[in-house]
């Protein structure tokens, strides 16, 4: 019974994160906060919910790909 529960839990997929905060975005892309804010704004990836400043990762990825010519 216990093994069945573990097996079921392993089958579940971890949901993909669509937005992240500024600090993890800086670490992901290897840039500072001001540069990350500029990139996010240029990419149209800024999501504001109340006081939270979130960045849509998929939009930034597409923007970065377009910059690099991919």
C-alpha cells in the first residue's frame, strides 16, 4: 500500500512556473536587477500583482532567443 502511494506521487508532474521574482530571474539570466528590469520591460514580460513584481519567463526566453538570432 505504501509503495503504491509513492509510485502515484512520482507520476505527478511538477507544474511549470510561468513567473518568477526579480532575484531568481537575475540568477537565471546572469544579469543585475536593473538590467533584468529593462529586459523584462522590453520583452513585455512584467506582471504586477499588487506590490509583487513578477517576470514571465517564457516571454523573456523568447525575447532573448530573438536577440541572439535563434
